[in-house]
């Protein structure tokens, strides 16, 4: 009976080991696929950010290159937003002055009509 229990335990352990090996193979495959997707994504980002730089050397794009390019685009985007904000403020100021001048013209016209 003890021998049967040992055989059953051994068989169970063997099954668990095979399952663990199967999972390990799946994880390795998933890891490899994720690595390939990351490389593809980095290349795509660089192609979008800087078409002439991506793949021009034939070397894989590094994470640092992608990070720097994204940071550069982010900085440019922020400067663009600041410029847009300044232009909006300038436009609002000019419109306010224009309304003031228009109001003054109306007052002047009314005063001129009264004088005539």
C-alpha cells in the first residue's frame, strides 16, 4: 500500500512538474513576443517622431532614444501651448481695445449728431 501511495505521489509530482514546464514555456513565449512588440513599438514611435532617424543606421532603437524623442516632442508641445496661450491673450487684449475704440467712436458720433 505504501508503494502504491508513493507511486501515486510520484505520478502527481511528475504531472505537476510537467505542468510547470508547460507554463514556463508559455511564459518564455509570451516574454519573447512582448519583447518583439516592444521593439516594434519603439521603431514605430521613432518613425513617427523622426522618420529619417528611425532605422537609418540599421541598429535597433534604444529605450533611451525613444524616451529622449518623446521628451523632445513633449517640450515642443508645451512651448506650442504656451505660445498659443500668449497669442490668445494678445488677441483678447486687442479685441477689448477694439471694442473700447468702437464704443468711443459711437459716443463721438452721437456727440457730433447732437452738435449738428
